[in-house]
C-alpha cells in the first residue's frame, strides 16, 4: 500500500496541535482552585486549537495553494 501524499506533514501538524492542547491543559491544571482566569484562558486556547482542527483546512495547514 502506498502512502498518501503529505501524510508525514499532516502527522507532524496534528502532533503540534496535540502538544499545544497538552501544554494549555498542563499550564492550567495546577491553578484550577486559585487562578480561574488562567484556567479560563487555557480553556479558550484549547477551544481555538480544536476549532482549527475541526475546520479541517488541510491545505492551509500544509501551506498548499488553495483549490
């Protein structure tokens, strides 16, 4: 079976997104009880990251010209 084009680049991009989500959550968790503003910001960051992923604009992620 041949690999689909841009699979590696897509995997790398998705890995970056997962790492960004992990970082936002890790930054907020120790402050759940004492800094609600920080937690709210982390949740907003996560929502924005997930919105980009769910939009699914792969051409934009990979820097490809738009069709």
